[in-house]
C-alpha cells in the first residue's frame, strides 16, 4: 500500500556542515544526525522526494536534500539552485526494513539565502497490504517527568502539559500493530524508558482488559519494539506517554508506528494546533510536527503537493473545549489559498468533535494548508484534525475497489483519495 508523508520545517538560522531533520518533520538539527533519526516501523520502498524552500538560494548557490538510511545516503536526492524554489527526485528509490534509521539531510553550496522554512513530501509503499507508517525524531525528555506526544503526527519536542495539546484524531478505522523506540544512548544500569499508547484517554498497558502496547528500552539497550493489535475507530484520539524509571540518563526519544487500515489504500495525515486564536483567522500545515504557533499568513504555513496525486475524503476535528453558546470554530482544508469542500464548523456549548467528507484532490502543483476561523469569542482550545487520504493507484497490485477494467484507490489522520481508471464512476468512502 502506498502513502505520502508531507513535512514542514521552520529554520532558526543556517546550519553548519549539514542539517538533519526527521522524515516526519520538526526542527532542523545543526550537523547532528543522531537527533533526527526516526525508526521505520514497516518494511517497504521510499521514493518520490519533493522539496520546496520559502526563498530561492540565490545566483550561484544551492541546497541539496538527501534521504539517509542507517547513516548512509540512499541516493534519493534533489537540489534547489539559483532562483529556483522547488526540486524533486522521481527516479531513485530505496528499500526499507523495519528498525532502519531514517532522516533527511540538507547541505549547501556557496552562501545561499536562509529561508524561513521549507517543506517536503515523500512516498512510501509498504510491503504489507493496508499498512502505513508514522513516527518522529522526538526530543530529550525532562528528567523525572512523564511526557506526552502525538502518535500519528508527533512533535519534535515532548510535552509535559495536557494530552489535548498533543493528541491526534484518527480519521480512519484500522489497527495499530507496532511501536519502535530508539534512544540516542543507553538509559543506564537499572533504569529504563517506557512508551505506552493512550486511546481516548485510556492507557493501553494491559490493565483492565486494555491492549498492552508498552515498549521498553532498559539498561545498556538503545532500541526496543512492541507488536500488538490495538483496534482504532475513525474519530478515536491517540497519543504516546513516555515514562522514565529510576532516573535514566537524559536521552532523545524517537519512535515509529505501524498502522493497518481496515480499508486497503487508506492512510492518515494528522496535526494538532495549540492555543488557537479566539479572534483572527489562522493557518497551520496539514501535517503538523510544530510545537510553535498558528500563523495569520497562509503563505508561510502551506505545504507543496506530492508527486503522486492524492485525494482527501474525510476531515475529523476534535477541540479541547467547546466554543460556548453563540460561538463557532470552523476548520477548512485549503488548496491553493482557496477553500475546499472539506470543512467543518463546531458551535455552541457542547460541540467538541465532528467530521465532514468530500473529495478535493492534490497534486504537485497544488499547495495545501489547514485554516481555522473563530466566530464571536470561542473558548480557548486546541484543535486536532485528521485527514483520510488515498493515493492514485495507492492499493498497488490488484487494482482498486471496483469498476470494470480499472482500479479505484480509496484512502486515509490523515486523508483519502478515490480514483477510478477505466470507469466513469468514482467510489468515495464516507467516513462520517
């Protein structure tokens, strides 16, 4: 099964010899790949890297972006040069095994202009049917704290605040099957790190009939894995808890997640935006690994479309607090600075969840973002969203769902795409 992963990166300045970033986005690490690695939780093939920088490098200069696996170049690479702002590699690919360490490396030639941000997408085709993978490079935990992060779209820094600041809302039904945990060094003798999934606020540790999702790295180990079957319904909230046992050495905690969709071809694109405005329209990237704020300028939060067309067919939204009587919050998927038909308004004193279905398609020429519009003065809230997606041809061998002579690819927390070859009809999966 195929999926695309969009990622958005804010730059705080120029890197040194190279910059490194998790393939799932986050903060660019200056000449330090150990803080960018994310473990692959599924086997398959990576291809179709596409990059866009906010500002062209300038005459005679360039920036090169390369996917690395286990510390070595995969050959998937593209270069943004001179007055250009985009580049892509639709030729090269690499196979990935579970536990492989992945990241994106950027290098420079000359003295290029430093962009405020860049974004990129890449395509993954899992060996197993219905399978997609997610993860994050993580961050170093604060000593002694229980800390939280999103499961399907994690931030590159862990949170000691409430779950609703990090949780993801899953827009499709399926099963979480695996979690990989990687530290940048051993915890130390007699100490450990433990990751556990929470579903709808309930800890999945085997107690009280819950699924045991815990993965532990202890003593001199630096990696761990847990396999299980955690059933997920569309609209469920998911997040990770990281626990420290017996004061381990401070380590960066990175993870990977494998998800098996109920409907082949579906995958997710998720995000969560803390501290949404109560007064002005704001924007965030569609997949969000930023711990930072919303922005009133859509142009600095858009993400470039993937090389393979993708159609989104469902939008799920969860608020941490209802807007309140007479107040609204409207969340819309935007395409090329215009509204799509994926939009949802939550109103009044009781509404904290909702979903909408539609079929906007995104291609490499498109730019997309999440828009939030408050009406009146809604109560302070975080906003989590999940998009159901499917790639054209995303089911791989065997074609699509139905239709004479052709295949229909039906998607994804984050998007669904429906496409029919050789048949005038298109089957749209309604996840409402």
